């Protein structure tokens, strides 16, 4: 029997008879005939879960079949553009005939055969186009684990930590992937080795160009991993990342010990810094007696329930003490290009999609629940002709959006609309909502900054809140006065998980691209300053400290720094296939295809802050619906109200900024603005229960609310000024561990 744990603050009530009925119908019914069901890739013939190809090992003959559809149609099948099979394997028809030019024409199944040359966890993205209906196109991610040869040096992971409830291999728990851990929680895992003694152990990462270096390389350390006396890292060589046998090393609170007596590596302690993922991977690299390499992906992040507690989502209560969950609301995510690791909840492949795996691991309700929410992935017209040949600016964006809206508003319907270009058409799907069984959206979110996924003024709809990121590398320039611009911060929590403080991000360096971090902000000279930004707080007489003439950004902020990063499951990205094997536009091919990739990684930046605010607004609109009020209008209600709440107890004031690599902390006296409003964190981050209460109470017809209760405007303004009386720069590199534990 499998027990499914659900976090106690998450409600699992009915979403409504219409939605419950809709969930059990195919996508075509949901769309009133306008959407065709996605192609159901299947691999049931050998008993493995859909999307998880049977494992093999180096040197073993391999022959596995994958079927498509229900057997009544044929397809043109190939690997998606830029994807290749592991060395030694090939794509063939069911009878063994090799693909011609990588394409199988008019087939209903295909085989992967041969003998893989290198161990590792690989992703394979397949594309299928119906030969009878070319508009029916889909792609799917399949996981393939290649173990070392039985006679070679290899390791086995054991842990006292709870394993995922089901589908352990798909969830990333296999012999080359360490179980993901959570910040501020005890970690316990051991890797034992057979067929020879361990020769060396090191903690390494990937640098720009695919080079492998020490994880704490002094010139480019993983963000938050500061070496030296009193720092977050000790007990290993800084230049090589190697550990001494039988000596304990610590890295961000995680202890690592290579035991020569037991021929194993033990990991424990309580991690204080988030790491792992696409941009700053952390790898436990073990060398065997004949210089064989085994590489184990590490991931330590905040979990949904931890973020919910820190920001007060778990304290939100609506009318009649109903738990805030976003029930009855719909959030639309604007996307550019396709995310093949995600499929609609009406698709038979959904049980092994990234979203379902994320839900399983974190004890969230899923879109497979009969009375639960609905998840759809559609094209710009509401169909399934996905823009699979359109390259996303960053394929990490949309998976983070989906998972963290669901994490913080677990009963909200989520619809991903995939556009083929950066310009949103008008009219668009929001204006002509094609799904009668799903409530029209009250929130639209896009993590892409700049002009990406922008649109004319006519593209924005009344009683809908629009959000977009302010940028991770300085201002993106996205400053439309109808859109909430979201920046990002580094969060600190107490040992009990309560909110401690935050700092906006003013610097740091990404390992794999060399880009410099900074929460986007500033002023946009192309946009005249909207009335709601002219006085902060409203009615105080205090001018906008960033600009008195132009639209300024961001408006608000949320946690998103790498040292306080969030858990994300992304099978397409956080694996050997992209991170260490395939060349991209920003980096050369990695030299080590045997790295043990993991779908678990560290989500960070405005791309995680934006969907977190989208979740909060869905909950607020749930509360308004319960009181018979329409959803907030972003331009005339939400944005003016946020600026009137400046300095109130609905916001966490953010008066410091931090370099997330060195952990040097600075006072925002050095930046534009104050703790009440500045060009890195905007008005600050939300105190969710108080913020939702204020947003629910907003009268539908009022653009600007009356005086703030409990926390007066003058008091708020003087409080923010009082925060300025501090040492302007506090260099805490000698004691970053103390800083993180406060």
C-alpha cells in the first residue's frame, strides 16, 4: 500500500462539479472540439512506467520498443532537433531496420538497440507527427539509465531518508543520483563502492565552456559556497576540490567524509546553502582504482512547505476559515516554444510527467485527483499544435513557473499557452477563452523579461493580473504599467523555519555562462510614470526615490537567490543530456558524459519569484470570489493597492542587498531607494496572510484604498528611514555561516 502525504495547510476540497466532470474528459471535449488529445507515447510492453525506458548497462546488448498511439495510426518519428542517442545506441523500426537520416516514416512503434558505451542518466526527446493528420504533433521525454558494466568500479547509494513513494527511478533516485535534500533539514546518505578501492574523492562543478573544476574554485565558486576560515566550506583542497581520506569536510552545512575503512562516502549534517541544478551543479566525483570516474549529482534546496511557512502561505484563511489554496482560480503561463517534459493532465502520459513527479515527491495534491485542479498545455489557439521547432530563450523558465504556482496554490488550475513568437497577438486566448469547463484566468504570468511575450495595450484584459520578471542580470526593460514587475531576493529562515530576513541580490557570477547576477530594476524612460508610483506610500507626499518621471521597477520581490534556491524537477534540463553532454548556444559540450545527472535541481531568480507572486494572487482572487467580488484588475486595482501598502505589515521591508556568490552584504543606501521602495526589491516581499487579507478587502470599484489599518503611512515611512541608520557596508565573508543561520 502506498501512503500519499499531503501538507496539512493544503486543502483538498471539491473544485466544482463542472471541473470534476471536465477532468475526466479528453482535451477535445474541454476545448469544445478545438483541441485534440496529445499523442500517447507508451512503453508498456516491457512493464516499465511510461517515459522511463528500461535500464541497461555498459557492454550489454540492448533492444527496447516504444509504442505510440492506440495502434490505429502511424507517425513520422525522430529524435527532437539537437538530441542524440548515447554512443553505441541507434534508432530503428520495430523489425530492426535503421532509421533513414534519423527519421522513421509511417511507423507506430520504434526500437532503441545496440550497446551503450558510457554510463550515465540520459534523456531522449522524441518527436512524432501523425501521417494522417500532420497538425497532430507531440514530443515526449524518455529517461534512460545506463549503469557501469557489472565488472567495473561502481557504487550503491543507501539512505535512511524516505525514498519517493513511487517511480523511484523517474524521481531521480538511482545509483548515480543522490537523493535531494532540503535546507535546514538533516541529510543522511552513504555511497558504498565495489570492485576496487576508492582512489580519490572530490567535490566539483562545471565552469564556462564545460570545464570541470573544484566546486569552491576561488575564482568562480558555486554561489554561497565561501571557503576559508569561518566560511561555508572547509576540509577540502580549494584548487582541486579533493577530500582527504578519513577527514570530514563541510560544504554549506553538509558534511562529507570518505572512509577508507568501509570504502564509502558518508554525507550528513544540516545543509544551509542551496546548490545543484543547471547553472551551478555540485557533483561528488569518485575515482576508482583504474581511474574510472563515478559522478553523483547533489541537490539541496528549500521545499514547498518550507517556503509556505516562511512567507505565511500556511497561515492564509479566507471566509469561513477556508484554507487559501487558489481553488476555483485559473493561472495562465505564457511560454515561448515547447516544454516536452510536461503534458496535459488529460494525457495518458501525465503520470510520468515532470509536474506529477514534483507533486509526488513533495506530497502535493495532483492534477490526477478526481476533484482536483486541471493542468493543460496548449498552443496559442487552445489546440495541441505545439511550437516544437521554436527555441525557448531559456528552457528552465516554464517548468519552474508550473511547479511553483502549484506548490504555493495547489488547487489552482494551470494552463500553459505556448506561443511561436515573442509577441502576444490581440485578440488572444485570454480574450476568447476556449475552455467552458475551466474558469477564465484571473492571473497571467510570464517569467521571461525584456520585450519577450509582450503585447499591445489591447492584449490586456480587465479583472486579470499580469506579472513578468524584472530580470536576473539587471533591468530587463519590461515596465508596462499594466504588469506587475517582480524582482528576487535571498531569504534567511530560522532553525525552526520561520522568516528571519531577506536581502535583494546585487551581484554574483553564474558558473556555466559567466553572467553576473543582479535583480532587475531601475526606470524605463519609454514609460511615463503611472499615478500609482508618484507617491510611495500613496498620500504620503514622499516622491518615488528611484525616479519622479518614469515607470520604475520592480514593483515587488520574492525569494530567488541560488543560496536560498527552491526545489524544481526538470527532466529535460538537469541531466547529462543538456548540462554535461550537448553543446548549447552559451557553452561548449561538456567533457564528461558519464556524469550522473539528476532531474532535481535548484530553481532561482525572478523566474521563481514571479510564479510565487502569481500563486499568491490566485489565492487572493479565491478569497474575493468567496465574498462575491470579481478578480482584481491588475492596472486599476492591484498595482495602486500595492503602492498604498508600502511600508505596511503586508510587506517584508528589504533594506539590504547581497552578492550571492561572496555573501557580502551591503546597505541599500548605496542603491536607489530605501527599505520601503528601491530599484532591486521594489516594495519588498509579501507577508502572505496579511497581503491576501488586504487584497481581498479591496473594493472592486476603488482604484486607491483608504488609510492603512494598524500600520499608518507616516509610521511606515519613518520606519523605513530608521532602517537606514546602519553601517553602510557589512563585509561578512569571514562569518557567512553565522549570517545564513541567523
